[in-house]
């Protein structure tokens, strides 16, 4: 089951990347990882750095995909994002946190999700 989830998640991330590119986002990083954690996609929309968490599901049996982005997960993403911005010298730039839900072929982009 774990391998299935990893494959499903990977497919969802590719769909999310394609979706963002079509919306004219510039992808800066995918699967950015450091000692603090991981961020699925870091992108640029005009002058805003966007940190994107992608959640993929094949059904709503366990709820909407975005419901899996818990407060704990949000704090981890914020920590990684702060570290990334510090490394790049971008701490003064505008940024936000989005969630992209992939539910089969449906994509729901939640801007400013947290």
C-alpha cells in the first residue's frame, strides 16, 4: 500500500506542476528537502514566492485531500520555507502557502491555504 501511495503522490505532484505551469507560474524547486523537512513545489507567481503542498487522493473515503495538511504539517512547511527564504536572501520578498488537491482528474488550487 505504501508503494501505491508513493506512486499516486508522485503522479499528483506531476499533475500539479503541469497545472501551475499552465497558470504561468515559474517552478523554482520541486521536492525541496532540507534537515527541517520537505516542500513539494516552490514557485514564483509574478513577484510572490509560493510554497505548495500537494495532496493526492483516489477517493474521498478519508476526507478531502486538503484535510491532510494538518497544523503540524503547516508548521513544518513554514519552517522549511523560512529556511529556504533565508538561504536565498529573500526574507523580504512576499510569499504565501498554497495547497493543491488532486482527486483523480480534478485539481483544486487553494491559494493562501494557511
